[in-house]
């Protein structure tokens, strides 16, 4: 799969995704820092990449402005959550929701929601 890590996402997810064989790029490394959110979403879509972010503004772009995307994984875990838990939640998404990765997924400690519908 192809992913792009937003600058708000934990950069330490990149080596984990690479180790799983995924093609991963990152804002600030492969693209300039400070790109506006609408441009980040557009670039991800143009490159057929799933955006991984902690930034809730992408929900506004997708649902209210109807900006096209190739999938968004929004982590709502908070900054206190250790890396092993972040990786476990990401692995859960990749394994249990692989058929929904082109949609908008919201990941919390308790659940994963696809397009606003709660799924467990």
C-alpha cells in the first residue's frame, strides 16, 4: 500500500510501515513542510496515497468541502500514547479494515470508525 504521513503524524510510524513492505512518504522529508491541508490531501490523492494524520481539519475538507482523497486514517489518540500502542492501533486498521482504507477512518483507543459509522 502507499501512504503519506502528515507532519502531525508520528514519524516513528514510517519505519514500521516500511518494514511491512509499504511505500511511505512524509511531509517535511518528501514534500515541503507547511503545505496547506487542502494541498496535502490533493497531493496524497494525486499519488494514490492514504493519508495518515492527527489533524482533524482533514475531516472538514473531506466531509464539508467534499475534497477527493484516496483514504485518510485520522489518529485521535492524544500525545501521551506510547509508540507501541500507536503501532498496534495502526496494525489493527491495516488488518481488520483493509477493505476500507480508501475511506475516512478515525482511530481512537477504544474503536475505529469508518465514515462516521462505529465499527469494532
